[in-house]
C-alpha cells in the first residue's frame, strides 16, 4: 500500500524542477516533508482535513504552508484537502451552520419559514435599491449566516483534524505491533 501511494505522488525532484515551484527549492529539499513516518503522515492528513473543512478557498496553499512549517508530510497534507469538494461542500457547510446555530443558542427556523422569508423579500425589490443599499442588504444577510457558519466550521474542522490524527497514529501503531508479532511468531516457529 505504501509503495502504491508513493507511486502516485510526485517526486521531490519533479516538484523542485517545476517552473512554478522552483523558487521554493531549498524549502522543498527537507526530507521530512516527503518521508512516510507515523507523525508526518498523521499530521499531514490532519492539516489537510482541517484546512479543507475550515476555509472554502486556498485550502491547498494553506495546508502546504503549515505542512512546511510543522514538517508534516507535504503530499498527504495537500491531497487530504480534497475532503471538501463540490459533492461534500453543501452538506458540510449546512451541517456546520446548524451546529453553529445550536452552539450559539440561536433559534432554528424550518424550511417553510425560510421560504416565507425569501418570499417576503423578493429579488426584484432588492434589485430596485441603490447599489449601496443592495450591498448593505446582502452584507446583513451574510452576517446572519456568517457567525454560526464560522463557529460551526471551526468546531467541525478542529474535531475532524484531531480525530484523524489520533486515528491514523493509532492505526499505525497497531499495524506496527501486528507486523512485529507476526515476524516474531515466524522466527519462533522457524526454530
């Protein structure tokens, strides 16, 4: 499995020779960014999932930056940001918004009430307003959603990142112990 994953990932030399990444040559030369170790893989995936869920744009650069700073596995950090994609975006953000509402103690509204609110404020009324009024209107709407969404995303991203770090570290330790036991049993039976 480890060799299969390594074959899919770009080599450090190919990234250093890439014209867009050439300026980062000395930083990308650190072997800890490419090494398959328990801590490096677990931290890389945790960083990728954290930034993949927390921010809607520039997830890969943020994840890569923190992977370089914390010396985590860079390819895994970048690849795991794909946890947030067009298929998962809607459910994740909706769930995070609802979680943020619950944490803040804001009342939740039903779908029928949400549709009624939209019907009370038709788009043509907003379009008839001056541009400054339109911007203020949409900023108000964004403010109504923004705080619960930000709180929910922070909670989801942090708990998911920590859970993945613990899970990968635990599975790695269990796999190492199992392999060691199998090797010792093979030696004992060979005697």
